[in-house]
C-alpha cells in the first residue's frame, strides 16, 4: 500500500503560510496548551462540581471550563481572526480559513477520578484539515507539539513512531465512545480481536494523549470511533510528523468530522485495516446489553 500524503503537509501547502508564520502559530498553540494545563493542575484533586452533559459518562467540570477560558483568551489575543471549535463553547466563526480545535480537558473522566492521564489539546486546521498541534499533559510534565517542516517533539526532544512491523510484537491503544451503551457497533469486537493478536491493547481514556504516545513510539498503533475533531486535530499532526501513518478504517483519507481513524507505525497499517474489516459486532446479549441499535455507526 502506497503511503498517503500527510494531511498537515497538504494543509500547509494550500494555506499559504510561510515558515515564519507557521512557527508563530506553533508558539501560540504551545502557549494556549500550557495555559489550559495550568488551570487543570490548579483544579486537579479539588473539584467541586462534576456533571453529565446529556450522554451517560460524558462529564464536564469546572476544570474544563476554566481551562477552556484560559485557552481561548490566548488564542483570541494572538489570532482574533481565526475560527474556533471548542468542546465546551462550540463553534465561533472567524474571518479566515484557519480554525483552532480546542479540547481543554481531554480525559475528563480520568481527571474527575484522580487518574493522571489527561491533557489540554490545541490543533489548528485549514479548511478542516489538521495543520499543526500542541498538547500539554501536565500530570506527566510532558508537552508535545508538531508541524510540517518542524517535526514532532516532546519536551524539546524529537520524537518518532516505532519501527514495529508485526501485530504480534505490537502494543496498541483504543477507546470506547460514549454511545457504546446503545450501539452494537461499539468497538468491543475489535478490542477482543486485537487483544488476542498483539502483546496487548491499552485503554487509557484520552484520545489526544493516545495519539501523542503513538507519535513518541511508546505505543505502536491506535484505532477508535465516535470521536470529535477536537479529540483528533493535534494528535493527527503529531503522528504524521513523527513518521507515522493516519488513515480512515478503509485506508482512505481521514475526515475529522467522521470521528474514526487508524494511526500507527507504517509497518502496521495494512494489518490494522485488515483486522478492523474482519470484525463483526458482538451480540449485545453476550455482555448483558440485549437492546442495542443494530444500525449505529
């Protein structure tokens, strides 16, 4: 299978940004991610309100809101003309084809339970395609960023994906969408399939951090469905600029709005595509959920 052109490289070529402009926007993204992460650590272990946003398990806290406010303040100060898609406040139209994707707290459930696997994720898109990304994982004191021509970095050290070539030697990562309680197509079958063919499949619960760890070679591959653009925009760039491949489940180009993707070391892409194609949803009755939507995405 030929390697696809990276989304971020396409976006840079078409956006008209010069290297100086790109570096300036990387600095803005890093500043915004750090501002959000600082708010998260001020609230970590001290939450007063945890509530659901309408779907079972989809939580929001005062930390999400404080981190988003800090991020948006940075972005508005430096790039008031850009659009912004933020998880808590939604879409704000800008005067440019460039738009920020903001997840102020990726891994809210982890955060609410004191599990230190969460991040502030800032991605920049051009007409919906990922261009650059910055990610702060404050409990681990790790800051990731990436952009075309600048590479992928963690704490100012270059990172790259693993050279894993075989499923049997791989450690993979995935997650489960909030609608897993009501959809038959809920990733349970895929989790079982790959668990039996790899060294293991992890489920830490923060998509952006999962992607950053693939970029850093700590995990060899990732797949998931039911995601939002703010979950993916920064992590996609990290993986691609670290030498990895990102594609849709069928191997085609990704669409952030579709919410499903594969991201991996190049040597694993074909095996992951084939494995996902081979899986049929488990019957809900097999795990105590007999009434599920058979037609769910």
